[in-house]
C-alpha cells in the first residue's frame, strides 16, 4: 500500500476534524439529550479520558502557567457586545485534564476548538500543541460592578466558584463529592464537556450545561446563572450511579479555615484571622437555625447533622470587619458566602461537615454537603434541583445570630464566650428575663453560666465554663438565648476537643 505524504496526512486530518465538527454541529442538543447520554454512559464501564496535555505543559510551574494569558479581544461574544462573555483557561501545571467546550445556539451545538492565538504566552517556551487539545476550563465575564468584571469560573474536576457584587473570590462549589471524609480514598468526578448557551442581547441570566463522569457516577447538569448582589445559580442535576457509593455528597461546598478568634496558638502570624468561611449555617426542615463555627482541628473530623427535607445550608463568611483580618491583599472580609437552597423535598439525610487540619492558608480544608439517607439502585436516576446563592450578608436567621466565638483555658476548666447579635437584641436594653440556654454533652460538666448586654456594640455575650472529666472525649456544646417562651437566637453548636 502506498504511504501518504506528510501534506496528505495533514489534509486528511483536517477533513476528519471538519467532519467531526460538522457532525457535532448537526446534532440537536437539550437537557434531555444530555440526560440520556449520561444514562447510556453509566451503563458502560468507566473509561478515563485520554490525556491530551503534552509533557511540556504538565511541567509548567505555578508562575509559568500564570504567565499564559487569554487574549481579551478573543473572548466569546465580545464582538457581538453581548452581556455575558467567556474566556478559556490554558491546560498545564496541575490542570492536566482537558474539557471539550461547545457554543449552544438554540438547540444546535458548535464545537469551540483550542486555538493557539487565543493566548499570549509571553516568555513561556511553546512546544508542540495537539490538534484536539481542549481547554482546562473557562471563566464568565459580566458587568457585575463594572464592565468586563469576572463573574465566575469552572476549573478543575467538577469545581466552580462565583462572585456577587462587591466580593472577591473565596470558597468553591463542586458538582458532586464522592467518599469525602470516608474511610477510603476520595473520588473526584470530572466535568468533561460543557455547553455554553449563547445569551440574548438583553439577557440577565445565562445557561451552562455540563456532563459529569467518574468511575462511580455520571450526570447531566444545567446551571442557570443570574448575577447580582445575590448571584444565584439554579442547578438541576440528574445522576446515574455505576455502583453503590458509600458517601454521596450533594451540593458540596469547599472552603478554607486556618485561624479564627477561637483558634489556639495564633501568635505566629500578624493577622488575627485567616479564613474564607467562618461557620456552617443550617436551616432544618423543622425550621431550626443552627450555627457551627469552623475550626482547624488537630486531625480530620466530621460531623453529620441529621435532617429531613432541609430548607438550606451553607458555608458563610460572617465576619466583615477588616480589623479582624488586617490583610490588604487577600481581603478576607470580602469573601462571599455560599448558601444551598433545595428545590422540592430532598427527604431524609444529613448535612455533613468535614474539617481537615491545615498549616497554612493555601489549601482548602473544609467541606460541607448533603448526604441522602438512601439512594436508588445503580442505574436508576437521582434527580436533584437547588439554588446556590453566592452572597455577602443576605443569609440571616430571622432571630439573633452568633457573631463571635471565643475560648480560653483556665487551669482545670474551659471558658467559652459566645456573642449574639441581631436587630431585636441590638435594640433591646438590659433585660433580666433574657436567659442563656447552655447544654454540654458527655465528657464535661457545666460549672458556670452568665449573660451580659454589651454596652459598646449592642450585642449580648454568653459566658459559660465547663470542666472536662479527663476522658479526652470530644464534647458537644450548644447555646442559645431565649425570653420565655420565645427563642431569640439561632442555636450555636460547637465540638470541643480536649
């Protein structure tokens, strides 16, 4: 057989790519076709995506990868002056897996191929670039505060994070968490393909579709993104498990907590506090509001708050006072909160909080997610819908809330101080009928309780002292304020490790 010349091989490859693009463009796309594709994919054994990232890209270090910039004038939809724009992330460094991107016009999907001229490589030496490389992910732009503002990004595994008005990047969300905080290794599902729906000229929202795949599960996702002071993502997901999964984490949030007002040994850094989030807030199906301050534990620990049909949960950054951070670059006081609001009834299950030890601020060590009590058999659909809010201070319980947690060791006892604030409490003067309700779990006994009105800022401070029994067991602590018969605050919940 006569061998093809190099020119002929290039021409043939071009025809194949054009044919593939044309075939992809001819396919009609909507959420139902994506859902069907996820279902068919789950019926087959998992096949890892081919690694198309060349070695020279994988060897880039952090600084080299950051040098590579997307050329702003090549942003998707910029020439049409549409309200949303998309820019693409270059593969390399730790982003050694690529995604396929499509522009969705009506029901027609058109591939967005990788192009070298999308990027300015500056001083980076560029090696060979495969013809079907793909991208590491993408970011969306929207005039959130000013023209050309970044709105959010999908980058790495199933991670994404977004902004609201007057905020900076902080915590992340994920499509799904598998075996997080479990006895075995954690599995990180991947978004492998995205469809970006072309927005209308006056659009206030934008749709993004995604296909998820991993050894244990596949899924179809639709994100309807509405930017604003409360940037809201309406998320619909249909998932298909390939096998039984021990820890199935729905609507996972990932954050960082290194140090706070309740942390020990804070003298090694000039900043009083360093965290993207300072607590987990829950609104249970029964209507109770519960606040769990975050901690940087000595070893991994997890807690599950059992519930039925939760009304919401999230990781919040409540402390907005710059004086408590003193960081002019990181600006932790501007990190957004993320709040999960279920749509429909999620049934029985629990919100799981996983806290990992960290020695610095450069890695996420906090995860929170909903874990259903029961899943259908593998192959059967798991349908979920929720609203994910990226916001500053919009999520507040209707009553008072815990604004600060402090802890000190005093000889054989432990002293805890919890400040409660809120409209009613702040306006209300000193009142002897307002009382603290403190409960202490096994491992310690309560020896003293007091409450005071703070005349300097209007909050109320509960002080209580516990004496550990010497067993070394973690102790559950709970506290709230009431003016019988009315409960005035959310419930402060804390796990203290002697």
